[in-house]
C-alpha cells in the first residue's frame, strides 16, 4: 500500500515546492535606495548616487536639482546628517513644507558660497555694499570674519554660504560691522576698503580694547593686536578732508614700542606736538612705514598730523 502511495506523495511535494520558486528577475520590483545611516563613511560619488536615487523614488522619477544635491552633500560632510535625516528633508522639500534646503534666491539678491572652506568672490548686480539676508550653511557667516563686502562684490570664506542683498542706504554715509580677533596676542587685520571712523561696538575679549593702542583702522582695514577681540563699527565717510585737521596721538607707555593707526591716504605723518618729557626723534623714538604704520618708542608721546 505504501508503495502505491509513494509516487502520489512525491508528486505533491514537487508541485508544492514549485509554488515557492522565485519569480523571474524581470518580475521583481526595482530595489529602493540603500545606504548606511552614517553617509559620511561613503565616497562622494556614492553619496551622490544614493541621495539622487532616494529623491527619484520620492518624486516619481524626477532628478534632484544640483544645488539641492550640493546642499545635502555639505550637510553630510560638515554636519554629519544621517541618511534618515536626508530622506526626511527630501520629503519636506517635495511637500513644500520647508526643509533645510532652500530654493534659488529671490530677485534682487544673490547667493555666494564658500565650498570646502575656500574663499570665493561674487559680483553683485548692485554697485554699493551688500548685507546678509539669509545664512544657508551650518558654518557661521560673520561679517569681517567669514564674509566681506566691497562696492559691487561680496566675498565669503570658511564655509559660509548665504544669500545677500543690497546694503541699506545709498547715500554718503553708512556703517559697516566687522568682527576682528587678535588670537594668541598676534597682530591681525580684517576687512578691506574701510575708511572713516571706527567704534568698538562689542568687546569679546577679557583684554581691554583701546583705540589706537590695540585696535584701529589702517590702510582700509580694521587691525587688532595684543589680545583685543571685538565687533567694530566703521562709520564710512567720503574722501578724507584736506588740510591739517587730521591728527593722531601716539604714546610709548613705560618706554615700550607701540604702533598707532594712521590713515595712509594722508601721506607721511609729521610731529606736530611733543607731549612727553622724553625726546621724540624721527627714526629713533618715532617713525612710520607702510608695513607697521605710525610707531613710537623709548617713552615718546606726541601728536602727529599731516604735512
């Protein structure tokens, strides 16, 4: 009896196994984008591939815009965005509900981006200075530190990516904010094309910032020295007035060498009035050069003016 039933049992097993055989390859669904959560462990080409594929899947076959892809690659590299974070942000952008990526800037503004921390200068359609409208990068955009404005141009560096628009006001007088820091007590200059009157807006260091002692304006730039760190406001003026109304008082305290800001557009300074008991002698206890500016030494304290 068992011998008669054996062929029937074997035939049933064969048909049962056939029901679970895999379908042909062309019948299988296309695989979804896969990537590890820590996208930064992949190469840039692989990062671009999986992000682009994820965007196609969520958008029914559309291609991701180049600037949006570049934004996600920056976030992975600089902010360690995970794959889940990227997918969530793509969903938000496609649903018009925000997201980290921003569409192209509106009319009347430009986008300037420091990629890989490199400095970049962008021409502006307006002739005057620029102001920051919206920061797009995780790296902080600070005027005078990671972005600078000059007439008709804006320069970004240190990873700053932002939208800029025309500076407020277009008349003869405006002000520019510059952050400048003397780190490890070293001399440093910040910004360019800055002329006029400088004012300490906010001190950032424990070391006191004193005008013409450890900060000032020189050669169109803010300079700081000996530990002064601060945010400065430069009140811009037109061309410097002529005549002898411009003067700078410079002091060698305790006989120490000291530099003081001198507007290079005024030409060479001259000793107008000695204010110290110690003699002020050109080339010995005071002098001027393009590299150092106005300097005093050996106890000289005096007022210097134009020729």
